[in-house]
């Protein structure tokens, strides 16, 4: 038992450290009151993006985007953020033009890794609901929505 106890304590500490950075802090859950299922997908998507998990975030893109967008280019786009850390998202507004199409206005706080300075960007994120599931509607800032 004397050997097992320190091992268990070490595992618990490692586990708590791993969980302490569960992705960006997301503020504004109450703004998703009319579309709570969208909030869950929104957080899932942005956590994947924060951890540079291109496969996961790509799987949350709208199916038509997955068909027309090259997975390799998508991974490159996601990895473009590897020199910064998404630390917080402050949702400012959720607008649903239709019951199947909503957009989220937000402030995104990034920490630049090389000097720990923080940068805040305005984000406008749109989602489409198809087959009962919310899908991210990726927009490329250079060419607009990929539809």
C-alpha cells in the first residue's frame, strides 16, 4: 500500500493538471438559451480548434464543406494558429435567422506564445442545423463562405 499510494497521488495530480487546461474558457452560455444544443457543439468545435485537433474540428464542419474543402489545406489552416493559444471566448450575441441557421458574435482572446501577450479578435461564427445536428459553417476570410 505504501508504494501504491504515491503512485495514485501522482496520477491524480497529473490528471488534474491535464484537466486544468480543458480548452478556452467560454463565457455567455445564457445567450444560447433558445438553442442549447448549439452551445454544446460550439464548445466542442472551439475546444478542438484550441487543441489544434484538425481531424475533430473538420468532422464538425458542415458536410458540404467536408466535401468541397481539402482536408490537408484545412489542417494547414488550423495549424496556422499553433503559435498562439486560444484562452477565452466571450459570446456577445447569438442570432438565429431561421431555426436551422444561427450566427454567434464573439470576442476571442489569444495568448501569443513567444511573448505571452494577449490579442483580442472579433469573431462571427455561423452554424447550420441539418439532420438534427448543428454543423459549423466555415468561412474562409479570403474567399467567403465555402458554399
